C-alpha cells in the first residue's frame, strides 16, 4: 500500500540565537557567572578583611611592645637601649620603619639611623602608600614621656588579595566555560532527539504515515517519542481504514455509475433504434408504396445519424485524454469558435460578442480541449435562444486568474435541472444527449477549475470558470 504524498511548506529557518541550544548555554553561563561571581566576591572580601585585621593586630602589638620597652630608656634618656629596641623592631616582618621620639618630637632612635636627631611634627600624619602607620604615646606615671612610631608594609597583603581575586576570576571563567560545554552537550542530546521527532512529524505531514522515531532516552523526550509513535500508529490505522472504506465506496459508486450510464445509453438509443427497426420492417412489407419507401428511408437516415451522434458524444465523453496545458491566447480561441458558430447560426439571428480588456489574453490551457469547452458552452447558449438573441463572452482578470464567462439572453435553466446539469445524460432538450456540460466539467477539472452556472428562467444563463493567467 502506498501513502499519499503531499507537498510540504519549506522548513522555517531558525537562527542559532533563537535555538533552544543557544538559550540553554546562555542561561547556564549567566547563572554560573552570577553565582560564582557572588561567591568569589564574598570569599575575597572575607579573606582580605582577615589578613588586614591580622596585620593591624600585629602592628598594635608591636607598638605596645615598643612603648613598654622604651618607657624606662626614655625616662633615663638611654639612647643605646632605645636604639636596641628599634633594631629589634627592624627585624620584624613587614616593618617599614620604627622610631622613638621624645615629647618634643625629636627622634631618639629609629630603624633609619639618618633620622636620629631630626625633629618630627607629630601633628602631621604620614601619607605613604602601602604603609600602615601607627603611633603610641609612652607614659610614665600617667604622664607622656615620648611617642613610638611604627610603619607596617601592606604590599604583601595587597598582593595576596590581588592573587586571590585573580584566582577567583579565573575560577569564574572556568566555571562559565565548563558550564557552557556541559549545557551545549546536554542541549545537543535533547535537541538531537527533538530534531528526529521534527523530521518524523514532517514526514507524516507529507503523507508518509509509516514514519516512526527511535528514541532510546528514558526521559520526557523519550516519552514524547513513544507517544508520537503511538499517535502515528493510530493515524496510519485510521487512514488505512478510511482508505479501505473509500475504495469500497468508490467501487460501489463506480458500479452505480456504470448502471446509470448503461440505463442512460439504453434509454437514448431505444427510440432511434425502434424507429430503425420499424422502418426496416416497413421496407420489407410487400404492399409498400414508393412514398412509404421514401419516408422509411428518410427515417432510417435521420435515426442512424442520431445513433451515430449519440455514440460519438459518448466516445468523446469516455475518451477525454490527458490535459497538456500551454500558454495560449484564450481570446483568439473564443474569437475563432464564436466566428464558426456565428457562421452556423446567422439565420437564427444570434449575435456572439467577445469582450476582453487584454488582447492577447494568455492563459494556461490545453487549446484543443478548451476549444471543445467554449464550443459546447456557446452552442448551449445558441440552442437556448431559438428566436435569436445575444451571447456575451467576457474575459476578466482576477489577480493571477482570468475569469471566462459566457452569458446569454436565452430561456434559462429550470431549478430541478440546474443542480444536476453537469451530470452525464442530463438534458432539457429533445435532441440533446446531455453530455456537453459533463464533458466541459471533466476538462475543466483536469485544468484544476470548475464550471459555475447562474441562471434565471426566462432571463438567461451565465456560465463561467477561471484559468491561470500565463
Ligand atoms: N445556456 C443555456 N441556457 C439554457 N439551458 C441550458 C444552457 N446550457 C445548458 N442548458 C441546459 O442543460 C442541459 C444539459 O446541457 P448539455 O450541454 O450537457 O447537454 P445537451 O445540450 O442537452 O446535449 P449535448 O450537448 O450533449 O448535445 C441542456 O439540455 C439544457 O437544457
Ligand atoms: Mg449541449
């Protein structure tokens, strides 16, 4: 069994920035950047606070120690002892400078011997960068006897903080890259299965109902794949059933059609055949007069011609060949048919008018088949006006289409006939076989269009159809 194949619309283009993959990668990268950024910032801040506090505590302890150690030496102005204290201070880590001054501000001892003897303005604070400055007043019996000054370097502290910060930033970048890679791989696994599903859905949309997906994942996408297959299975079963029912119905319709057609043919040929049989019987009668003979031969002539016409029409109807549309001037074709029919109907005072804004008016049609369509339609109009009248053939552009309409001022079509008019052997004329419009309809359907009929008894009829403009 073959599936019906339908043309599919072109696959919509999705830019990478609209894809699920891009969104997943960006989301994970953003979450990583924000969370890791906050974490690293907190860690760096906390660690630098701890190191700074540690340094300050060490500096305070050292100045206190200097103050205590230098009290007696200050009282006794023992410069050697004071120099020994600053010498010991100098050996401590991170010390930039250390000095002991008397209450006037004169340097009595210093880690920089060149400073000894100089005067220091104690009201002025040092402005050296990367140095933590501390001072402590040395008291004896509650009275100030001097001041110790200490400068501790913060360079190691700053370098340590910068190193921690740099490591944090590197860690953030690493987390973003690793997160993005994991998100990319994850989204690839998910979207690969979604793409498989999408392809199968498109196949089913295109009529290949046997399309299935093979998704092994045991997650939601796997469940979706299972549900998709179940849906496709039931769709295929329903379609098969519908097809079988359609075939059954078509067979029944075909049989009914054959029956109807046989009955119509029998009905059509019964009268002329009876006339032929009677005439032949009459011709064999011994007491046949010359006048009877002439009449019988005349009847034979007319009725056999009628039989031939019926058979020709029937053959035309049953043998409509494949349509070969080309770009052709429909206006010229109507002119040609109108001219031929006009010549034939001059005596009946029927005027055929062809009206078109465009000349030439090119449409896509099979010229031979379209000639037959126009011929049958104009002929019907002519036959509907036994006392003469006008037939208007109009060509009107409707966007990409051209509407061909043929209107007359004839007798019109009664309602009971109107709805069956395009069925074979439906006729309202004594001499008609009722195949003209059914041939027209079949040809038009092969051109992808249909006949539209509007009629008012006593006023006239307008039949029309559209063709693709070329
Ligand atoms: N323009 C028209 N005006 C009035 N009646 C029409 C017109 N066209 C068709 N009909 C009616 O529709 C009937 C069916 O038309 P159709 O062309 O199929 O068959 P027919 O003309 O009877 O026979 P055939 O065309 O096979 O010789 C006609 O018999 C006629 O009664
Ligand atoms: Mg006809």
